[in-house]
């Protein structure tokens, strides 16, 4: 076996290119074209403006961009767009990426250093991308005695569960939510209930001591903080009389529930920090005690997936806090209205004068809602990140003490406040009387 | 496995099935250059066995093959952040062996360099204590603030760490021009900065709830186990070599010895911080009393030889009493150099302190012992 590279010859090089081109053409004609024809035969093509959207019509949009507008509008109304892009995964992943950047820069400023600085010219804005490429290109090492199927599945399940959590959070009025369930809040807690199971499965399947201890810690922490988390939300449910998250937001158009239930909001926030394994409750990943806790044996993109999942979870929890206590998307109308002239006549654009009627793609109300929702979510995320700069890690017995004694007691106080508000007639089910 | 298949003389250790053995280190973020074999029952530590020796470099043996001057740079390697203090007892011992008296100005410069070095070391120690408790800001702040004093030491000695500044007979070179103003400015700012640590770290309710009553060492046990330095003072023993056995210019300075009665991890972590504040006072006093001019070094003969004599000198380093025993046999090289270090003496009480503690307290108790693995291994 020689390690010396063979001598370069131009004729071989040209031959290899022509060989590859030959096989590409052959495979494309033999497999590709029949495959495309089968798809076109079975696919139900949409009808736009009383015309079937065949591939020919789709290609003509290249010549006339104004024809794309109904196409894009119809795409915006599909379920696929909701799941993949706006209130679902893409939007959450974008906010999560922003969160990671802001966390690193903010923490750096707090600690008198610069943080990511070089990658991407402007304040290290591409650092996350380079980290992602690094994680993708790293080797995935699996412990020899690990339970391989479960160990492989755990990061994927973690991201999937986090994405399921994201799908329940409404972002704007008019059905901008992936799954608008009538039992939305119950569904949220059902999804949250999966996290400890996945954590302890991944920790146990690694067959290693430090992940095992971390997994047991995560199990203790998540299970014991789920109870105050659920109890603190009961106050909101009593006042609104619904479990539907969209309706809970609609009940807060005049007053936010944090005004009437501040104790519930505080309990929810602290329990949320524990569920997210953020400092001071990062015991399952306590570095100086148990290396990296239940993440110890993950390497490469498996670790990256768990990180992605945990930041999606962070966004979803912040969104849930906003929906329950901070009035969701409600806020004054500050988005400028779109000029009527453009909607009717269109704007001129491009080197060849071209009129594009039918803009905007999204209405003013929805954009205003999304703006307020994002502003509030970013605010809550800021307060989730802040303790990392000022608190040390807590110990497991103190953690359980806080969870079982203090927070549950405060959550019951919160429920009594809500009941008192209802029975005194100040507030009734469904909002302000 | 049956015991018959084992080679003669070996037997399998009988361990309760509930007990899990954790090898914390040497490749563990919370161990330093050592290993702690921890046996845990649930979350409680039933046995902790520190296993140092991973960074043994044979400094003492190396000293036997080099003459008195050549020994200076490598004898400070055990604690490069605290290099002046590590070298201090050796220099004092060699001066006594060779019969040299140090100029008055050099004595004060030594005190200043030694106190600056103590602050530099303690800041590093505090940074690691912060990150061991999961407090990343407490890692960055001390690590940044010690740069001030490191820059000052660089101006004085020419090196950021491993200064090789103390030599038998004084200090290697005189202080730079405008030294007093620079030093006073830095020390005052440094004092202001470390007072801010109280708000974020020492008065932090989570830190107090976590380290209070963790790894409690009573006054009697502290004396019986032979601890020294901040560990001893945190258990309420008023013992500081700078006051009890004053060396060089320390006898002429007014030094307050910080003691706390609790003897827990919190008190042990607070004493070095209080010592840093006291160091600032000492530096200001020394600057006032220092002679403004004069020689800073007695010229030695090349390759000096000691008589048939032996000497033991000790100083108060950042980690407690640090002694150096030098034996001379009328040759240019020392016959034997033995260092007695505070780190190792404090490590001895670790199994006693960790027994019965929770696993979460392990880093807090371990690092509160003011232990530097490289110094213990020498």
C-alpha cells in the first residue's frame, strides 16, 4: 500500500471527467427522467387563477415575477410552511441561533472580555456557523459498550421533542400556529414530560458513570420541577377558563396576567430555568463534578443536535411564558400600514419596467403581532440568560428543597390568589368582566 | 470471578454493590493535575482518596547537580504564579549558609514583590474556585484583574511569570523609574476591584448556601492534621509566619492576620481574599518605609561555596508555610535541598473533609484547601 500520490497525467484526468460525465448522463436518462415523470403523473398540481400549475407555467414565472406572488401566497398558507418556516422550526432555529450569539456576547461584556470577535468581520457574527461546521466535520465516537440504537436515537428524539414543543406556541393571531389544539396547555406538558425520559435513556445507554449520574440528576430535577411548573399555570387557567393557548392570549388584550399573578409568573420562571438546565440549575451538566453530565459521551454532531434541541426548548419556554403571562402578541399597532397604491397598481422594479401588484405578502396586523411577540420573547430570553453571569451552581439537595417546599407552596398561594380574584368578582373566567 | 485464577498475592477488593467508584482525574475538568478516587453511595461520598504525583519533576534531585545560582530558575517552577514566594526560603537559606547580609532596600523590594506575587497567585486560585462552582464571571474577573499586577511585576523583573527575581544577596535588579507612582496607582485600583468581588461572589446567597458548613474542619483537627496557611486561619488559628517568625522587612511592618472561626469551605475561600486586601496594605506600608536609594544586591563570588552546614528557612507563601532545607558540604552545589510545601500538608486533610459530603460539594471543598498540585508533587 503506497502512500505516495500517483503521478498526475492530463490524459487520465480528462478521461476521468468524461467517464463521470458519461455515467451521469446515462443514470439521469435511465432513472431520473422516468422518476420525474412518475412524480408528475401522480402529483396533484395546484390550480392558480383557473390555470393548472404545470411545470411550464412554473417556469414562466422566471420571465414575469408578478406571477410568483400568488404562488408564494399559496405557499404561505400551506401547513408545510408553518411547520418548516414561520411559527415552526425555521423561525425557532433562527431565534435560537440569535440567542446563542447574544448569550456569548452579553456574557463576554459582563465578564470584561470581547467574546467571539474575528469570525465574520463584524463582532464575530459568523462564529456560530463555524462552530456548526466544526461539529459537522468531527468524528462521532460511540462508547464500545453503549446501547447503540438508543444512544443514536437520543439526540434526534431530543430535537424532535423540542420541535414538537415549538409547534404548540402561537406566534400571531389568525392561526399562525402549527398545532392549534384545544388542549394546548395539556399538550405542552405532555411534550415536556418526554424530556426526562429521553435524558435518562441517553445517559443510561452510554454505559458510562458520569453520564449516568448526570442523567439521574436530570431526572430528579425535571420531574420535581414539573410539578410547580404545572401548578403555577393553573392560576391562568382558572382565570381564562381555557387550555387553548391562542384563547389565553386573546384574553389578555386589555391586561396581562403577570399583573394579577406575579407570584405565578415568578414560580413559572424559576421552574422554567430548572427545566432548561440553565445556571444556577445546570446540575445535570455540572462540569467540575461530573465532566459534562449526560452529554459527556456525545461527540460531533450528536452533541450539536442536543445543543440545538436545548436552544429550541429555550425559545419554546420563553414563548410559553410570553403567551401565558405577557399577553403573547398583543401590543399597540406600530407597524406602518402598507400603501394602498402599491397593493392596487404595484411598484415598478427591475431594469425592465415591471409592475408588481398584490404586495404585501403578509398583512399589517400579522407583522405587528410578530414584532411584539419577538420583542417579548427576546426580553424573556435575556432574563433567562442573565443568571449565567451572576450565579454559581446550586447543589442537588438545595435544588430539591427549593422545588418541593418553596416553589410548590408559592404555586398554591398563586392558585388561591386566582380563586380569590374569581370569587370576589374582580375577574371572571374569560378575562376582565 | 473466582479468586483462584488470580496471581498469588493479589485479591479482589470487596466493595458494596451500592458503592460506585469514580475516578475524578487526571483527565477531568474538576481535578487539576491529580486524581481523586471517590467512592459514592447515591450522592454521598463514603471515601475519597487523593492520588497526587502526576506532575512530579524531581526538583529536589535536580538541585543537587546545579550550583547555588543555577538553582534559582528551576526551583520556582513548582508554582510559577507565586514564583517569588517559592524561591524566598531557598534564598534566605543560602544567604545564611554563605553568610551574606541583604541591603535594606532589597529587603523592602522583596516584600513588595512577594506580596504582589501572593495576589497574582490568589487571583488565579480564586478564578479556578469560581469556575469550579459554576460561576463563570468569577473566573474571568480575577483572571483579568491579575494582569494589572503581572504587568507591574513585568516592569520590575522583566518576566510575566517565573521572574527569577530573588537571588541570594538581594534582588536581581533595581526597580524601574517612577516605580512608586505606578505601583500605588495599580494597588489602589486593584483593591477597589477586589472589593467588588464581594457583591457578586462572597455575598451571593447561592454561594453561601452551598459552601456554608461544607467540609467543616474544627480548630483542634486543623492543628492535629498539620494544615497551614489559609486553611489553618479559617479554622480560627491565629498563625501567620509573616508575624510569628518575621523575615526580611516583615518585622517592621504592621500586619493584620485574618482569621475566621467557622472552618468550612466558605471561610476557607474567604481568607485568601481577605489576605489580598491585607497585601495591598502591606505594599503601601513597605513603599513608605522603603529607603529611596541604595544598593539592592550584594555581589557574590562566582561559584560560591558554603561550609559544612545545614539550614531550614520558611516563609508564608500563598498556600501557607513553605520551608526549604538546604544542606551544604563545602561544595559549589548544595548536598541536599528539601522543600516542605503547604499544598501537600493541606491535601492530607482532604479525605477527612470529603467523607460524608455530597458529590456536589467535592469541587468546593477540594479547591478551598488552597492546594496547588504541581507544588505538592515538586
